[in-house]
C-alpha cells in the first residue's frame, strides 16, 4: 500500500522527545525487548514510559460498552478472517475500528511524549494498518486522515527472527505461512517509512538486544 506521508506532530516537535517503536512478527520478542528497554532507561534515571499501541478489539472509553462482545468474537485464531468479513458486513466498521484506536492511543501517546523524555511503543499505528488491511477497506481516506494526527516515531526497531523460530516460541499463532506472509508484508511496509529503521537480530539474547536499543535510543537525546 502507498504510505501517507507527513504524519502529524513529530517527536522532535515534542521538545526533542523520543518515540521509539518496536515492530516485528508475532513471536519475535518485541514486547519483551520493549519492556526491557523501558526498565533499563528508568534504571538509568531517564524519564521513560512503555505503551502497548496495538489493536485487539474495541477498548476505548467511547466503545467500552461493546468491548466484551468484541473480545469474545475476535480471538487470536481467525481474527484476520473475522475482521475482513466485518469490513463488508458491518456498515462503517472500518471507521469505528480506527476511531476506537485513535481515541485510545493518540491522546495517551501525546501526553506521554510531553511528560517523558523517551516513550517506548510496543507496536504502533503501522502494525494496526497491516492488521486491519486499511488499504483494501472502504474507509481508506478516513484512515489516511487519522494517520496524519499520530506523532511520527523518532526511530523504529524491527526485531527480526526467522518465522520458523517465532512459530516455535508461541502456541497461539494460526500457522507458519501466516508468519511468513506477515514478515513479508512488514518488511515491504517499513521500507516505505520516512523514519530511521534499525533491524535487531531477534535470535540474540534479550540483554544483548536491550543494550543495542539502549545505546541507539540514548544517543538520540545526548
């Protein structure tokens, strides 16, 4: 898909704050490394916070009454088929999902950037775009408009692991082919991003990955 450029408020505009995003296929270890980086930054006396910025159903205050039903319907297995079906069966479903995501994530993210020196985002709007297949939805223009309101990352860490290893790490992934397709989509997508992308070798230890991410991230604020 063609990536909309010039996303909203940049991290540099946030008083030189750093927004470090972690991407990778399921089972790559991005959540573990993101949390570890946040802990290391905090231990070093650097103001930081960790935010999970994915989408797993309607969770914002605006859609909270529907959250329990959505979580029951959208499970790890088969979620892709359910979402794809909903795009065509439920009027304005795409708009609702993106509005929910914006309401839940964007205000919290902006507030966190104003309060902390470094914000570590586990997944981000890019992952959600790929998950919800926004380029094929009927609300693509609406998605592009919302996308521009999100802060642009300072840096993206892509945790790279062979799909076979990621599949062996988790027991809730639909299939190995699913991971291979996801890895290919993410790689093609991040190649379009107007943001520096650092590839981390996910086969290394969490400590090694954390140290590399720590060095790169702290260099951005010194």
